């Protein structure tokens, strides 16, 4: 009986701490958004935003491009023989490319950003917290959120869609290279069926998703950095939690946004 009560109390405590932490995170998000919309000039000066744009975006291009190209190649390698068995290998380009631009490209780019950038942001801000630099800013009556969080959040929102475009383009190229150059499928069929399956909505929906993915990565990483525990182990744990929570947020947002955007397409665009 005592063991049962102890288990119930632990479950209740875990639930309470989770809800409390989520409430703090929402307050953190609202404060960040408030500063962004009420004082954009103060939060997004180029000397603050420029280095973050480079760190989040430009420095991530090689890994995003390489990963996107290999994903396109893998899809072509795995799908060619199945399509050839039915004599439909010409349609492979359309299937590969709609998968890349609508789902795989945005999710893959966001996961790479979460792994490469999210953990680094959490570790950077966590180190500032551990070394009491955040407390020093507050002691000087300077709120650290507009100085440190908003530029990183904006950089993630801006650069994640751009990185998604790179991922999409290299994924399409990788699929084309294997399908046309390696397996000898007619290039006309590859692009003809790509145009048949893909219109402007598919890449647009992928870019819309990437905006939300980038925002979630920036907010989660900064929140984990601001609330990390003491010591080197606390910084490391904050970086790990930032990636894990960002990944879960990407997956959950992808499901929600896919359902919502498909409903928008059916209700408004398909009828028109």
C-alpha cells in the first residue's frame, strides 16, 4: 500500500512539475514575442542579429545540403525497383520530389538546425547563466531577453525556411541523379511527372511549416539555456534537452500543421 501511494505521489509530482515548467515556458515565449513586436528596433539591431543569422544559417548550409542530397538519392535507390516492377519508374520523380518538398525537406532541415544550432544556443546561454552573466545584465537593469533571446529567435525563424529551400533543391537533385543518370529513366518523364504532382502549394506548405519549426527551435533552446542547472553537467543537460524537446516539437508541429494545411487546401484552394 505504501509503495502504491509513493508511486501515485511521484506521478502527481511529475505531472505538477511538467505543467509548471510548461507554464514558465509559455510566459517566456510571450515575453519574447512581446519584445519583438513592441520594440523590434531595439531587439533586432544588425550587430545583434547579423552574427546569429550567420551562425544559424550560413554555417549550416553544408550539412543541410549534403544531407538533403543523400536523402533524395536514398529515396530513388529504395523506390526504383518497386516502381520498375509495375512499369512505372517514370513516375518516380514525382513521388520523390513531392515527398521531399512537402515533408522530408522541411523536417530534415529543422532537425539538422535543432541538432547543430539548438544545442549550441542552449549551451551558450546556459554558460552565461552559470557564470552569472545573465544576473549581471539584470543587475544593470538590462533585460537579457531582448538582448539575447529575440535575435536568436528571429535568426531561427528567418534562416530555417532558407535552409529548407537548400534541402529541397539538393533532395530533388539527388533523386534526379540516381533516377536519370544511374538508372537511365527518361529525363522528360522525371520532370513531367514532377510537374504533374507538384504545384506551388506543396513547396509553400513546406516553407510555412519551416517557419514554425524554426521558431520552436529558437524558443526551446533559449528557454533551456536560461533555465539550466549549475555546473558543466547542467549546461550539457540543457543542450541535450534542447535538442530532444525541439525534435519532439518538430514532429508534433508537423502533424498539426499537415492536418491544418491539408484542410486549408481542400476547403479554399482545391475548390477554387
